[in-house]
């Protein structure tokens, strides 16, 4: 492909106007939305309004007058439109790790019993998920078994209480078949819990269609909610009476009666815990609305089609490089990122730092336990252009061929890699 062809694809892109929603730095190609989404232009004035007007002038009255108290449900209902959930089935609150603790505890309370004491997950799952699962496995007297590939479905037997998976793998970008694995878990009598951190806002998700039991996800990646944005939690209606362990006052049936005994609220409100982070939720709402703006243009289906086209273009343009494609090429198995493994003689961290210095921002993930070091590139179809994918691939090629990455300034590791 010539660069002019990439420009022609951008000219014909019906989603192109959505890019104007974001404050993108000039001269940079941002391919790290799978770690932190770009700032929506609406977020800064909205946060300023919350701080200066609603807090500054409304003060405590804003819990009612500005609707602060309803933010977890209001933002949750908007996220629900992106993940195949019904109104009232999602709340935005807390962090991914805390929400995972809530729903995994609820799942084990319901399904971990004599003869059913195994949690099955993926060896390359995001570490925080595994850490939370290790903690709860110890509490419930369960075993956490970590598998890969087809072995996951094959392991689902009568001793499995919960299947806990991340829909799109954070390292490779490989995407599980949610419906098939959920069905396999249910045939074995297990419950299915899904982490949507690397899929919500990037690929179509249909939790109710797949029959999943529980799901959680973060707000700062493809939802563009800002660093440390609140996460969200979803529970299938058939588990509406499930009891979560963090029985804070916002999950009480009547929080402002200040009773000394806990009584869980009806529905998803029981999965709340502490006071809603109002400023952060206001920013997250702006981020979610950047995705909802795509609904008149085809919604998640259109975003998915563009994502696949962007990642395929990048794959084709980097195919001749001395790197190994880790992300599946099959569209049905690919999320919205491309991961390239580095051979032993190439310092992937230094390569990424050199590439960032040239205006292409991706990220590096070190391998552990024999896994390869990876260069990761996230493609956010809301604001990533075809010419961005083209230029990034060619700048990566030049960075490798020139060996500029060998300069000492690119080898220093910062606290966050």
C-alpha cells in the first residue's frame, strides 16, 4: 500500500468526524488507547463546571440538584449500551480490582461447594485479576488453575465453580469467543465471569446475548474516562439477589436512614460500596459519550469494521520486519491492538522509547516465565486514522533498521513502563 491509499481511506471514512471530539497533540500518532484513552474535548470544561459551579456554588445541594447521587447508575446505563446490557444492569463505581473482588466473591458464594472448588482462568490473564482470584481462592478453599488456548474449554468439568477470563488478552490482543466459552462453562455447571477492560468501546460485546453471569471493566482505556477513571460492574438479571462482600453504605437499601444493620439495596445498587467519585464520574461520562456519538454512524459494528481494517493495514505494513506477530490474524480472534514480539537481539523497551521520541506512542510489555517481550499498538477507531497506522509502521521500520534504539538514552527505565 502507498501512503496515498491510506489517505484515500481516511477521506472515505464515515467515522472520521468523530476524531474532532478529542484533544490530540499535534505531531504525534497515539497508539496506546488500550492503556489510556485520549482526552475528550468535552471533559475539561465539564470537570471545570463540576468543580467551580456544582461544587463551588451548589455545594452539598448538588448531590440532589446536580444529580451527583445518580451518577453511578446514569453512567452505567450509558456503558450498558456498549456491552449488550439492559438499563439498570450496570453501575460505574470503584476500580476494576475492587469490582472483580465483588463479583468473584458473589460467584463463589453461589457456586463453590463440595466437589466444585476450582476457578479456571488464563495463564496470561492480566495480573490484577489473578491476584484477586488467588486471594479469594484461599478464602473459599478453592484452587486457581491457569491454562491457555483450547485447554481452557477442555478443563471445564463438574469440579469447576467459576470460569474467569478477560475477553481480549492484554498482551496478545487475542479475543475469546465469549458466547461459546460461556455456554461451555454453563454445561459444566460453572459460572462465567468476564473482564472487559480491553474490549469495551473497542469491539462489540453482547453480555446478555452470550448469557454471561458477571462482568467488570475499566473506564480509562477505550472509554476515554481519564487516568484512574471509575470502573464498572454488570450482573445478569438472574443473579439480581447475589450478595457482594463489600457492604458499604451506598449499597444499602436506604443509605440515608443511617441504620446500624446492613440491608442490601435492590438490583445493581447493592454492588455499590462507597461515596461516588463525582469529578471522576463526570469525566468518564464525557468519555463514554464519545463512543455513543458513533451510534448514528453505525455504532460498535462500524467501529469494529474500522478497527479490523486499521489493524490489518498495520500488520501488512510490518510483516517484513524482524519481529513476530503475536496477535491473531483471524478477524474473529483479534481485538483492537497489534502485538509484535522482539527477538533476543532487539531491546523492545529501547525500541519503543526511540519510537515515542519520534512521535509514535505505543507501549512495551516485558515477558515473564519465558514469554516474549512485546511491542503493543492499540488502535482506537474513534480517533486513529489509516495514515496514522501507515506512518507508524514505517517509522517503526526505520527505527529498527537505523538501530537508533541502541542509543543509551533509550534504555533508561522509568517507574511506569
